């Protein structure tokens, strides 16, 4: 839902089941490309997506983004539960590292 519609989007994101990976996001016209571009190393992980469009997509995009963020409760539980889950990004990013 974040990558469709009359929008262009670009940025990087952090995902809980790949805590070391900096993942790039590049989308336009309903097409989305993601790929691991680096490791966070000593940097604090973050997510920053810049989305521009020609219509009134903002409310739907905001709702979709809020749905995928970790809650405070999930953050307090740590990453263990996420690392044990199936990696749904593997088809696009390859196997995650064991680190």
C-alpha cells in the first residue's frame, strides 16, 4: 500500500527481522524496488521514506505506514521474536545474515 498509487517514493528503512541491514526503497507508478545497500554498523538505525504524489494519498499512506511500525510494546520485547519468524523479505533481499 505504500508503493502503489500516483506517488514516487525513495528512502531507506530498518526492519526488525534484519536489524543489521540498511534497506533502500525506490518506487514510482506502482512499481517498487527494495534492496540491501549497507549495514548500520555503529549508526543508529532509522526509517526515512520521502513520498510525493499528485493526489490526496496522504491519509491512506499515513495509515499504511502506522500499521507496519513496531509498537512500543513490541520494541520492549526485543528483536528475538522477530528473528525467529519467517523472513518474508528473503525473495527480494536474499538470505539474512546469521549475525
